[in-house]
């Protein structure tokens, strides 16, 4: 009969992340790309340089239906 050990690949991670935070070593390595992510959910906040109103409306309609 085999003795099967459970695998816990992330065992101890919570404690290590807590230590990183306490040591102020949990900063982002890559900065957030967007400072204001409102554009993801509000098509009215988008800017459309050089695009006709017809195309804008079509894109807004398609995007709103995706949410």
C-alpha cells in the first residue's frame, strides 16, 4: 500500500507575503498601465481622435453589449 502525501504547492505563501509586506518589499515591479480604469466600463469616457461619429456609435454599441 502506497502512502500518498497531499501536494500543497502554495503552502506557506500567505506567511511569506505578510513578511514581505511588513518589510515594505511588496511593491509592484511593473507599474499599473492605466491610472484611471473607468474607460473599461464607461464608453462615454473614451476619446476617439480621428474616428467618425458613425464608427464611434457602432463601437460603443458593440462594447456595451459585451458588459
